[in-house]
């Protein structure tokens, strides 16, 4: 193993630099984190998909044999992050040779596989010994997709990363962000935190967009769905653990 490759194997930040990416401070911290559970709440264009692709490729190259799964609400979205990953792989000069490659799959000679999956729970079940699960646009996935993929990490003790811009106060991403507990490594990056997004552009968008939409897309604020009849606070206020069932305990079967 060449010295540069050895350094990249030990330090994912050095690995990112090898493929031409100079990570932001939050990306450096995340790349070097050993956390098994990660949540990235990020503005549009903050670099969340880029850092996830880097983690996926680093896992496949240096933690082989590893199965890396990329899933999004739509297959087209999964293909985009997969293209970024394959692009980074090409810049390395194929440090580990390719076994086979398609638009949705990359298999390496070290036994690692990287798969882009549609966001459908029924077609994502059955994977085992998974090294890393990446759920992009996670605020828009069905809870069933998370439920289908999470068990694949039970034996391997692999890692999972959910990354998204907010999309209402609902769903698995919002629930994990607000109620998931301390086992989740959380990163929040607003557009104002990203050095690549000009302040003038943000001011222009603020003047054009509805305030709730701007705050959601660029400020990482979870807002109620604008089409909902009841707010999140209304629903929470209607819930109580002290209510006794009218007809007592119901036993099925």
C-alpha cells in the first residue's frame, strides 16, 4: 500500500483531500467520528450528500468486505449520490480494482459492494452484514424504509447515517432528531454556516420565498406542513398517557 493510500485509510479527511475535496470543519469532524448513528440536518447545498458519499466509499475501500447501501425516497436521488461516489472512486485511480459496475451497483475485488436502492421498504429487505446504510433526503422517506433497513445492522454493528433538509414536523427523521436520544451524533448546518453559499444569494431567496419555506430550506427549521389541518403542537396536546380506555383493556386473538 502506497504511503498516501495508507494515510487515507487511517484518516478519512486525508482521503477526502485525495479526491479533491477540502472538507468544511463540520465535515472533518464527521468524517473522523466513530459514531455508529448519525443525523445530518443541513441546508440545501451544504455538502451533506458529498460527505455521505465520501464515508460510503471510504468504508468500502478500507473496511472490506463491506456492504454499503444508499437509499432515497426516489431511485433517481439515490443514483445521484451514487454517481458522486463513483466519481470519487475514479479520481483514486482504482486503488482497489472493480469486480463489476452498473448504474446502481459497484462491486470491488476486496469483496465490498455499494448499492443504490429505491426508497421502497418491500424491495430493501433481506440485506445482512451491512457496513453502512446511507438514507439521503431522510425527512421524506417512509418510516417503513427505515424499519426495513435498520435490522440489517443488528449483527454487523454497522453504521447508519440519515441526512436531510427538514420536511415538516413528522416522520422518522424528525422523530430521531427531536427524540432519538444521546446515541445519535447530530450535526446541524444552516446555509449561513456554509462558506460556499453567498450571503447575497440568501437575501435574494429570503425576499422571494415564503418565510416558512426559506427557514425550512436554508435555516433547517422544522415547520408544520402548510396543508395540515392541525399543527404538530395541536396533535401533541391531544395526546395523554393518563387516559383510561373506555371499555378496559382490549385483548386480540
